C-alpha cells in the first residue's frame, strides 16, 4: 500500500499490561494518547489496537480480549520470556497480521519480546517505540537484533534510556515526549505542599518522597495507580499518615488541579526512568521538578532553573533542594514546557520518524 505524502495510514498496537485508561501502562499510556491525538489532528488515519476494557472513548480503538503480560520491571534480567494462556499480546498481533495490508506503518508500543520477534514475518513495516530502559537479557537481544535487521525502526524517549541497551545500530531516534499544554493551567502561588506522581511500584521509590515529607513537615500529595499493593502497604506502615495523602489515579483535569498548587514535584526513580512524563506535566503547571539525577528526568530538568537535580538515592539531597525551591521562577518552568514539550513538537518528531521508515 503506497502512502500518499499527505495522509499516512497508521496502526498503533498498544502496551500489553493494561487496558488504555487503566493507568497500568504508566507513562506510555499518556504517550500513545498524545501521539495518536496529534497524528489525527494532522490528518493521518489511525486505529489503536488495545486490550479489551480500554476506556478511551475519543480515539478509534480496536479492543482485543486476552490475558495481560506480566510487567517487565517485576521480572529478573535472566528470566525467560513468558506468555500467558490466551495472551492479549499474541491476539493483538494476530489482528495486526490480518489487517496489515490496510496500513502504511504499524507502530508497536509494547515493551515485550513478541512484537520484535514477529517483525520479519510482516509485510508492513513496523516502528518500535521502546518505552523503558534495559530490563531483560532476552529482550535486549531481540531489540538489538531488530535494530540491526531494520535500522531506523527503533525509537526511544531519551539518549540515557537508549544507552542502557549495548551497541544499538544507528540511526537511533530520540522522540522525547509531549503533552497537550492547554490542559495544564499555570499557578504562580502554590500551597505548602509537594507532589509525587506515578505508578506506585518499587522502581519508583515513593518511600524516599514520603521521607522528605516527614522530615520537612511539608505534606505530600500522591497520585497514580497502585501497581504493587504490598509495596504500598509497606509505605503506609513505615510512615505517619499525617505526612502524605493518596488521591488515587486521576484523569489529567483533576491531576493538574492538585499538582499546579504544589511547591514542587518530587521524582525519586530507583531505576533509569526512560523519560518521566510526570515531569513535563508539572513544568506545564509552572511547578519545579526536584529529581534524582538519573535517566530521563536528568535530561528534562534544567538544574537551578526549572528545578534541581540531586545525587541519586539521597533523601538529604531532596530535602536540601526542597528548602531552596523558592529560588526557582515558576514562569521559567511553564516556558520550558512550551518550548520543548508541546504536542506540535512531539508530532513533528514522530511524523519525521514515521516518514523516514515508510519512504
Ligand atoms: N511490561 N511486559 C511489559 N510490557 C509492557 O508493555 C510494559 C511493561 N511494563 C511497564 C510498561 N509497559 C509501561 O508502564 C512503561 O513502559 C511506561
């Protein structure tokens, strides 16, 4: 199927760990939503294949039944690849195989072995958006093999994320991220509170942010999906209820209502965070970001200008930065979001990548 330069026919195949809208897909859910919305706005034709139960009513979804994948970050590096009975991942890709001739490009958003392995079996080109850093030897191998066999078809959020995969074949595309800035309202006068956003799972080290709240006596507002219940219960046992409040997994409109009134967003990644969509959501509200200097956030935060980057895993470093937060001009935070993370900037990067694969 030849693609006319104006309008591409795109098939997005989603992450396999949760229906779209559930929050289980973490930052990549927000990325798929924003990229899809922007491609449609630009006049491209798009369908999104996603696990049944997805609740995005404003985007064209094809809902596929089946059992979810285990989240990759809960596995050991040497674990073999696992597939559940009646795998939703396998079912989504069997659907993509059946309809592939109706599309110019298939875009994979799942961080799983199968889509990479299937690439040579498809007639339609496949672009792989890799949403996390290296986690598994078997996955590293198939990702690197795909980059060798299909150069230019792998996209990452950031260079520090891509650097966790040894010897990828160039060209490597760094797509960064972007959000609909019109959904985030600037706030000049914050309340005496801090924010923490994200999947509640050990690699996000929420306990360090709660420790900051306990030490500084500045209450912490926690938002995001509880992905690891026992981990969350441990935090609730280890810290006094007075220093934090869990507000649940909120849609963007409600999330930004809370975040915009915070003095800062704390980011405490224990792992190499591929990007950190929550950082640009905070910046869009004028909220400075205080983060461990590690992975994606270290490439987003302008240290001393739109937040602070502190020594990784140092709670004392986070506390010190929290006490200096008045040095940051909140307008500069919003300005950085507008300059680097708009939907237009995101769409330009993805459209360029897609066209370089197709043509
Ligand atoms: N694990 N197996 C697997 N597959 C995914 O697509 C996946 C995951 N863990 C986390 C995840 N996707 C997303 O939350 C992150 O990529 C943002």
